[in-house]
């Protein structure tokens, strides 16, 4: 299925770099995502990791989110994780990470 393949799109705004993730965030997706994260860090602006289009995330995808968070922290760059879909929120919660990661609460 074409729409299940993980994709990442970078949007450079005036104050932030937004990484829009979509589809399945798994092992096959990791190399392209890590390249995009490195480029976002090089820009030196706060990073918004938008998971709104994610349909599936596994442990490899969670590792990617953690690595992004740690890389931003180590570089002194703010990270916000936004629009986390229910499946991803459940995985992060099950792993005990939801309270530790900079996840923007869902709008009520």
C-alpha cells in the first residue's frame, strides 16, 4: 500500500523547522528520517515533530523520536512533539515515555 509507507517532509518556517511524519514509522523509514532530523538540527531553530499523519509506529519509530529528542536537547534546541495519533500515544504511554517526552497535549 502506497499510503502506508513512511514519509517525512520538512517545512522551514521563520521561527521553527517542522518535520511532518506520515504513514508507517518503522525500520524501513529510519534512514530518511535521521537525515531529515540532522538537517533540521543544522538549521539551529526549534523543531516541531508533527506526527499527525502517522498511521503506525513500532519500537524503531519510538527510537527515532527519542533520538530526535536527545539530539535536540544535546544541541540546546527546543523540540515539540505535536498531533500524536492514538496508536502512537498508546505506544509511548505503554513504554512509559509519554510523561518524559515534550509532547504537546491534544486539544480538547
